[in-house]
C-alpha cells in the first residue's frame, strides 16, 4: 500500500495533535449545550471515533449516509440520503465530516438536519479544500486546510481503498492512471 503513496501530507502524530485541539475547542463551546455528533459515512468513521474521545462532555452520536452523484470527479449537485438520522429536535448538532470539497453534500445535509428541527447545526471537518468550493457553505471547525490534491488515509478512500492508513498521503497518479 505504501508504494501507492507519493508523499505523506500529515503524519499520525500531526493528525493526533490536530484532533486534540479540535476536541478542546468543541468541549469549551458546547459545555452548556445539548451536543449530538452526526458523522457522514463512510469517510468520517475514524475521525469521529478519535474526535468523540477528545470531547469531554456527554453527547449523543449518530451517523448518516449521503451520496452525491456525478460523472468523474465533478459532483452533479444531486444528493441522496441513503441512511437518515432519527429525531434531532432540541439537539445542538455538530456534523462530523472527513473532507469538504465542492461542499454540495454538506450543504444539502445541513439543510436537511435544520429542516428536521435541530436547535443548531454546525460543521466540523478534518480536512478542507477551500479552492474547490462550489456550494455556499463552510466549516465552523477545520482540522487542516489542504491543497487541491487527491488525498487518502485517515478514513479517506480512493476506490474504497486506503481508508485504514493511519496517516494522510497524496496518491501516486499512477494508481488512477492504471485504471
Ligand atoms: P463534496 O464536498 O460534496 O464535493 O464531497 C465531499 C466528499 O468527496 C468527501 O466526503 C469525500 O468522500 C470525497 N472527497 C473529496 N476530496 C477527496 C480527496 O481528496 N480524497 C478522498 N475523498 C475525497
Ligand atoms: Mg469518499
């Protein structure tokens, strides 16, 4: 698997420090609130488990599955919810996402959660590709702003692989050119 990685962008240690910082900020800001973490599967599964353990507050955890359809790497803007969450009324929801790219998925999902009656909805993303934004949305909490390169590891996949890398790397272009 290591041969497919051109360069390591964030080491395991750097990721850990970033998640610890986010956890402290969120703990402070949500101490008088009714926190519910909602992770978007599958990409957020590792970030969610690390972040949740850095938040020193009682909180509820749930997951959603949403997909944005399009051709190639461009999102079409059509988002479909494949697994919805339960009742969110009265909860201060924090959406936990691996990476925001076009923002189309998150725009839709955050509107959806607001419409379901959440008391508040904010977004925490581990990685943020601001240059690629198409939808009018941004994260309230960002781990790392990343360059416009395709990255894998720490939950992020290419073709469902590399999610289990403990660091984040830039994929060798050869990996997708061979397909
Ligand atoms: P968008 O913001 O609606 O365009 O979609 C964000 C989703 O695209 C993320 O949850 C990832 O699944 C995927 N994605 C975007 N950029 C990358 C990347 O660099 N590596 C792996 N997946 C990515
Ligand atoms: Mg993905």
